[in-house]
C-alpha cells in the first residue's frame, strides 16, 4: 500500500526522498520502495521520519496491506496448481500490473527531477 500520508507530508515540507533516506538511513531507491509500499517501514523508521518531518507519527503512519501471494504454475512444483485456483481473474491481474506501472512511472519521474537538479547544481560549479 502506497504511503500517501507520508509522501504528502514530505512534499508539503519540500523534502526530497534522498533527505528522507538519509534519516532512516538507507539509499534513496530503498526509501522510494518504502514510500510506495513495496517494502515495509519499521516502527523505529516511522518514529525517525515523523521526528524529521516535525509531525506526530499518527499523521503519517499507514499500515501495510496484507500481501497477496499469487501462485505461478510455471515456477510451482506442486501438481495441479494453477493461477485459476488463486481466485484472481486475468482482469484483476491487469489492474495490479497497471497500478504497479503507474507507480514505477511516478518514481522514475521523481528520479528524473532529482537528476535534473543535480545536473544544474554541477553546471553551476
């Protein structure tokens, strides 16, 4: 589950993902995965991020959704297992894939913005 409250608070304060990553400490790509919900955020990390943003933890905290495990018959050795048994239709899988694609695009756009800022900063030296 994407951490919209965290992302919104960060952007409202004009703080970059790199700055947030430095607080935890981790690299920016891992922080991005945490903010997008792909990687969980520990309670200690929530506390550090809230302190850095100068907000109560409750203002930014969002619980992780239960992870959906989809069995892939190509990589599953158990006989008779197939995607149809998992309860997901091809349409649902398309929605999940589409949502992930949109999230990847957003993340890449943020990286592009950061890289443009870095290029400008380096040109000024």
